[in-house]
């Protein structure tokens, strides 16, 4: 498009409402495998991480919708997936022995009546991230050509602000406005819907893989919309119809609600987004911290975040929820493990850091953060652990329900590390009355603000290493977004992971 609008868009009167697309690739890894093996289309397909052909180890990175019909889910062990969906190669030979070639065809005949039924078997492939990145690059080329502002959330997901390319104006001719053909509450076809169809068609034509697109005036509603009619869906939520769209949805469908939060809301008698929108916000804050206020706003369709281009992260962090405890050794062990993990992540990404901090969340949701600044950027895992544990001593005897470690003031350049002999950083412990981070002082005391993990605010490179390949981390498009609390408890995909805190 090169900055141009679709024909007719420039002649319309654009209203004040933004037009936001959330583009979510459908079962992206499976779609990529089908791109190079067309015979796999329409067949149950499982893509495994840490999986080798013919083996039973590894975990499910993604499962096609046909495989999900058999109960196969993201992050499920391959051995468990095989019990639900036998390998097609095994069905072809009628044998329970593993076919090491795993070169299964689309519809082989079983030679042994006692063997797996070919109609109840599927195909298994190994993750090929290099190939998927090639396909993703083609997708991103389309997105950046179709929008001036693109936020790449991951290899298979992005937000687009296309307000300058199209509009919410109803597309009409002499015969009057055409009815909308998209799912959702849109009654008449808008220019925004037509532009979304254009983007979807270009992705499929130029990258060869399908995408679902949600169209709405804000990011959180667009995210919910893209999940509402998968696969290959298009859901349009025009201004003025957000309440009608969100109200009947279960709370789990809202952006930011994972299983733990869903259970908490259910205990409060809140089952739908409509219930959440009518709830007492003060009670939600009492139960969920400031995240309760945010979810209350999202249930009402209030989200004023701008779509901002993804850049290099300003910080890296890890958190872990635990049963509220004041046990010193358990807290030290948790912080030491988090420190080691975050230092590893920083090294893998090739970045140095100048500030090391911790977070201690006291029940029910009292957030305390401490940080210490270094004289220069370093890559020193031992120092991360040492400073994190030293900062933790301030909270001896404090009951904690969550602990976190963060490195910030990141340096992705080739600068030399600081010499730390004789280093004696400033002792933290002061309180920032504003309740948020003072990056110059390297010191803050939080009150809940900025405490939650939001995938829209975090780095897009989160999915880069095999050790971080979890069903949620790589692909679980249909499961919805989770906060760091749900991630750390391994809630939705059956595998524990630690989230970032912004």
C-alpha cells in the first residue's frame, strides 16, 4: 500500500475513534507445516517441541483444530498426545511399534484390524523455527505495508493501528449500505471491515497461511474479537457496540484473565464480562490489586492504550507465585532461582544491565520493589544473585505470596562492562511516594501500579529459546492472555512458566 488508503477511504469523514486490528495467525506452526506439505491440510496435525520423528518425548507446541478435536492441547506431553491421537504412520502399518521414519501419508490403509484406525490418527512434525521465521517475515512484510503503526507481540501475533488508512464509515452505494458479512455486532459493512478483508487476503496470498483478525476501537477489544471466530475468522466491533459484544462473554475470554483470576471472579459471583462491568471496582481492587481496576475497565470496553511499535525491551524480569510464606530459606531459594534464570535470559539476548531489583508481594496484594544501580553495564549472574538476595534481607519476616527479580537499564551495544572491584552500590529502601519506578534513582516502592504482566507491554522476543518453549510461550492462540500470576502457576496450558513484570 505504501502509505495509501483503499479507494474511497480518503473521501470519508473519519470520526474520533481509532481503528485497531489484532492479527493472530491460526495454529501458526501447523499452518507453516501445511504450507510446505499441502497433503496435511484438513488432517489432524501436531507440532512438537523437543520431539524427534518416531519418538514419544517432547511436548506439543501447537495442535491443529482437527487434532484438538481429539483432546490434544498445547504443552501436553507428546506421549499423552499419542494416547489420544496415534501416529498415522503406526496406523498405516497396523503396528503399535514406532515407525522411526514418521513419513506418514494423508490417508494410508491399516493392514491390521487391531492397529489404530487411520481415521482416528494424526500426523506429527518437529518444530522448525527457522522455517517459521521465514514465513513470519512474509506476514510481517504485509502488516508493515498495510499499517503505519505495527506492534509485533510475537512470531504469530500483532496489533495494527490503521486509523490513517481506513475509517468506521459505512460503505455505501446508491443501493444503501451493505450488510456486514463479518462475525460480531457489526450490522453494516464499514470501510474498516473491507480493509481487514484486504489485509487477511494479502497475508494468505503472499505468506500462504491463514489469519484471524479482530477489528475494534481499542486494543483489548480487538484482541478478544480475533479469538472469537477462529480459525480464519473476522470479527468487527464498531464503536458503540463494544458493550453488546463483550457483555455475554465468559470472563475467561477477556484479555488479561487467566484461570486463577477466573476462579477468583467466580467466587465473587462474577461469571461474564457484563457481570464484571457492573461489579464494584473497589471490591475488585481489594481482591486483585490494581489489576482489578484494569479488568473492570476492559470489561466496559475502556482501553486508551495506543498501539506503539515494538522496540528493544527496557527491562527483563521473572516472577514466581507461591503460597504465602515468611520462611526465609524458601524465599531465598526462590529469589536465587529467579536471579539465575533472568541472568541467563539477559546473556542469551546479548544484553548488559545496570540495575538489579526485586519485587516482594505481600498478601493480599501489597507490592514492594527495591533496586540497586551499578556504576556501569555488566553481565554477571553471580552479582545478580548477590544483590537480589541482599535486597531481600529487608523483608525478613515478611510473608510473601509472590517474588520477582528484574534487571533493567539494558544495554544491547558492544560497550565494555564496568569494573566492579570495590563496588558498593547505594542501599535501597526509600519509598517513592508516587508509587512507581524512578529509573534515575534506581529505586522504587510500588503500590500495585505497573505490577501486572501484559503481553502488549512486554518484549516481542520472548519466544526465542528452546528452554522457554511452553505451550503458552509459543502458541496457544485460543487460550487467551494471562497475567504473570496465572503463568507462574502453570494455569491454562498445564506447564509452569514465569512471567515478566512491566
